[in-house]
C-alpha cells in the first residue's frame, strides 16, 4: 500500500512543470509587442535591459522609466477520440515588466528591471477525462535584473545584467481515474460516479537562483544595426513542496483514504529549467521615419532531459522518479516595423512564429505545446513631450496538434490486475488574445 501511494505521488508530479514553450513569456513590453516583440538590435532605452542589455548603452536621457502590464486571455480545446470536446475556463494571466535606466556618463549607463520571464495558467476543471494529467496549474516566475552598459565606441555597446529569479507553482490534478474507480465500485456491487474520485494539490516556492543576461549591439551605419544577446540557463527548484488530497464525496473518501492520505504528509523536491536563450537581431531604417526589425530566438530546451522528483521522507526514497523528457531546442522568429506618423504618434505591426520543442508523444494538457503564429499591432501616443502611452494587442493562433498523446501509469489498475500503462490521446488547439498597456517617462 505504501508503494502504491508513493508511486501515485511521484506520478502526480510528473506533469507539473512540463509546459515547454508555453511557460516562456514573450509579452514584456507594450511597445515591442506591437512589433512582434523584436528588440535585440533596437535602441529601446530602459527596455533594452530585457531584450539586449547592450542597448541600454545608447540611452539618450538622464533618466527613463517604462512599465508594461499584459493580460493573457487564453483558451485551449481538447477533442477526444470519441468526438467529445473540452474547453478550458482560464483566469487571465498578467505578466508585467518595469524598467528604470539612468545616465552615469556619456558612454556608461546603469539600470534595473523587474519582470516575469516565465509563467502559465490553465484550468480544465476537476472532472474532465484528462483530470489525472491536469486539472489546473498556475506557474509564476519573477526576475530582478540590475544592469550595466558601456559604449567603448560611438556605435558599439556591450551590456550585462545579473538575473535574480524566483517563482511559485500551484498544481491540481486527479489521483485516480474515474473509470478505474468505477471498476472498483462495480466489483463491490456499487453504482458508478461521474466525478474524479480523488484529487491532489501540489504547491511550492522555488529557491532564488541567479544568471546572466548579456549582449552586444553595433551600428554598422546609419541604416543598419545588429545585435546579439544571451540569457543564461537557470534551474527553478522547489526544495520543499507540499501536497494536499481532497475527495469527490464521502464514498470516495471512505474507499480511498487509507491508500492516499499518506500524501498529505509528503514533501517533495522538483526542478525545471529556465532554458538558455540566444537572440540574434538586425534592424534597418529605409526611411528616417520607418524602422524594420528581425529577431531569431533560439531557446535551449534540450536542457530538459528529464524531470527528477525526490521525496524528503526516507521511507519514500525508493520511489524517487527520474522521468525522461528529451525536449529539443526550438526557434522563435520575430518580425516587426515601426512608423513615426507624427512627433506624438508611432504606429507598429509585427509577427511572431513560435515553434514547439515537444514531440507528439510527450503532449500534456497543462499547457498544450504546439507551433504558434502570432500577429500584432500597436501604437504609442505622447500627450506630453517626455511622456508616452503605449498600447498593443498580440493574437496567438496555435496550429493545432492532432493525435497527441501522453503515457502515464495507473497504479490502482495494477492492484486490480488490470493493464497499468495507459495513454491519453486528444486533438489539441489553443488561441489567445494578449492586450498590453504601458507608459514611458523620459527626463
């Protein structure tokens, strides 16, 4: 029985952090969202600390502050082989970014940023057929980044920022599949039920971790600028998460509590990679009022080889899990343009193509990974000389993932002498609206 419960706890955790491209945030500037979230080869003032710290070296003001808030309004769909369709009921996620840059010397700048580089939220409900894989998840990561930038030549700048990152994870999932429990009820001569009989909530805070965000930017001439930036891989590790079990009703509790209540006392450790990110960018000014930009972003998801789950209780040590993930690196391509219509009004448009690192045999509904096409529009309006209001909207259109599957082990079926390895298969689709608003102050 202890073996059953320990293994159940381990399997419950296997899907917690496996969200692939879904938990990397690409909505960190209301201005840049409007032009495809480009910025590696653009002189963005204080916002350059996020996109390419070298860009801060071209700050032309004594002090600059910018702030952005985004609402990620996402909807996911899963169509099962029997034709039934299930839809998420998500609360909007709200990534944000704040940047303060300052002039120290003509060729030396400093600043600090606070932003949310990773995050995800999805809610499938308690009683859908994929509940044993995921019911609801809420992941948030926060970064504070002090940054320095130096311009050794008028057209060349280098910059480096120290990323200090921490986060939280809150996951709900079913412990026992409904059909397995109904088989148990049938064997006892009891009527079946439609609700997921037992659920678990896994929550924890990650320890603080540190990394480097560095870059270089070079003005080739008055029209062309190139840039490169690198964000170091970090590991977000939950050192002591907690678990809590709940039941659909008294019948389920009475039949399952002897097997599952030990999970209320289980503490766990788990980790997920904040993958390394390499950005290559170029910008071009064909006209004095028009700037075009292209970024290619490579995310090192191949660092996610396995999910390691270890229990803090010595009696559960034999049931530590080391689960292969074998993700692959993925590219995101950004294209954008900005046209200065008047001294007070700038118009923007852009497009992102975000490719998935997840194979179709490792899909999980907590954030269905798939390649996404993301067009955007935006503008900035300056009612005052040193103040602008920035707004944009980015639409995420998932290309879909048909016949995508995730394999898991049903330990209760094994105890009932039934096949324990099971596969959940569905056709997934997802779309989202990401409106952003921001302000910029320059002094």
